[in-house]
C-alpha cells in the first residue's frame, strides 16, 4: 500500500477522502455558538466528532507540506438526491473549529463552480465538497463522477477506512486516476488488523459477542482457525449452547444462527460461558436472576454472561499477547445487564498485551465506561474491520496498492 511518504504534495492540490459520517442532532431555536449550522428547520450540530478528530493528523501532515486540500466525504444515505438535511455544512463548521482555520463548503460535489473553488485555493487552505452521495454516481462507482473528482486535484489520499469496503467513485474509482496514497488513519487501521492476522503476539485471544452468529460467521471462522482462544458472549452464545443441546428459553436465538453455530463447533478453541444473568424481558426494569449453568428456563432470556464467566474471560485477556474484541457480552445498554461487558472492557484496559476493539456497539460500550483511550487501537471502521478479518479484500485499500 502506498503511504503519505510516497506522495509528493508540496504546492499541490490533494483530494482527501475522509470518513465524516458523524451523528447530527437537530435543535429548534438558537443552538450553541460555533459548530452549528442554521437550516430552515433549526440548528444542526455534530454530537460526536470522533471521526473528524481521527482525520486531523493526515490533514495537518498534508497542510504542513504545503498542500491545498479538497475533502470528499459522505453523510447518511441521500441516495443520489440533494437533501439539505444531509448537507455537510455542520461537519464543515466543526472541522474549521478543530483546525482553527475556516473550511469553506463547495456548492456541490463536482462541476464548473466547484472546479473554480478548488482552483482558487491557496497553500494550506481547505475546501470541503458537499455530501458525495448527493451524486447517484458515487455508490455506482460511475467513471464520470470519478473523472470529475480527479479533475479537482493533482493527487488523491484515502483516509476513510470506514468506507474502504465499498467500491464507490470517491473510494475506489478516483484512486485509479491520480497519484494516490493511504492517509495515516487508514494506514494504521490496515496495519494493525493485518498484524493481528499475520504475526500477532501470542496467545491471540478473540472475544466475540453481539447479536447474531450469521453476521460474524466469517470472523468466527478466521479466529477459530488462527486464535489460541475464541471467547463467546452476548446473544451470540445461545445458538452455540442450543446446538450443544441446552435449552435457551426466550433468549435471542434464530434457527439459522443455530445451524451456523453447529457448523462451527469443533472447528477451533471455542469457549462458551458457564453462567448467565437472566431477565424476564428485555428491559432495565426486568426481573433479574443469576443462573449457575446455561440451561435457560422458559419465560426467561439470557441477557448477560455471568460473573464467573466474565472473570474467566478477563483472566484470558490479561494473559494474552494480543486480544481482539468485537461485540458486547450482553445487553449492556440496560444497566442490570452491563456487568459482563464492563468486566471485559476493564480487562482490555488493564491488559499488558496489544488490545484492539472493532465494532460500533463495542466502541460505544468502551466509551460509556470511560475506557476508549485505554486500548491499543479502537477501530473507526465497523464493517470494514470485520471484512478485513474475514480475509476479504477491501476495494478502497486494494486501489492504493
Ligand atoms: P458491534 O456493533 O460491536 O459489532 P453487535 O451489533 O453485533 O456489536 O451487537 C450489539 C448488540 O447486541 C447490542 O445492541 C446488544 O444489546 C445486543 N446484545 C448483546 N447481548 C445480548 C443478549 N444476550 N440478548 C439480546 N441482545 C444482546
Ligand atoms: Mg452493532
């Protein structure tokens, strides 16, 4: 993969693909000063700027080398239509605050007016294109849109790891038309995950939880083949327990997941919980019961791994050379069922080995426990990181090779 060091950007215009797909909130009336954007219906602000901050090292590095930046990003799913509610204006305002320099927003994605705005940039200045998914050609990887984007710059840098599993015009097509390189964030994401797969410090422990076996079957297959232990938690454990002949009560456990789990049993070093926390329904006010064992009675559902299982998992993490964690150990959004996920998160934070977390809900859990900066690497790309672990090639990354 070509990296920033391979690209000469001094005095050049560089098109940078970033992942600024951040959550926004709409407030009626006056919003806070700065970082806000007034629309017909009120003020929209960025509620979590983690992804914007994650791109700053690349943007700063390029500006320091005297480049002019044209940023391209998507927000939500406007499906090829101009939708003012999905304008990048609030993101542009927040980026300007973080860079401590105003960032201008182009009147569109490509075309003569945008071209003029790009050509008017001076050294170190930053122009943000409008939401690239306002153009139907983006998700279709339309060569005309890729050419329009390429015309705006002399070089292309992709720092949008979270979008690298999509072959879109701004993530794949345009990379073939300009000298290109990976940004620092994308490079770190890919190198970290490739190290886990190729030469991890051992023992390699994978902790896999969350909702559905079928969503993560490729990840489970990879780790059953390569890890020293695969610790299962979350609703993920019930299909395995069911396949072993245990009763699962009302726990989340689809037939197709039981079939998938049956096919994985015996394929590697799989560990399942041996105690559970049950609730009589999926709610914070549910009746709660600790179960020493894994046969869930009718009328109850397993909503967290038990304290003993969580301690065992925590110990394995403490002894690991490398731990990869994806998927919460229980319904952590409900306080009575958050303990298993919290124990695993705390073990990750305290572990002397390399600790890597992938997945939107796992990242949210870490953040909720205040431990987001205590792991070695918190992946910004949920789908992209899982696809990389499944051994699939990411089109946005392959185009940079
Ligand atoms: P990630 O986004 O980290 O990949 P997933 O999306 O696979 O994780 O799973 C997260 C969801 O799984 C959470 O919403 C959580 O409530 C749910 N979950 C975890 N354990 C259980 C359980 N035992 N019963 C029901 N839902 C669960
Ligand atoms: Mg999720």
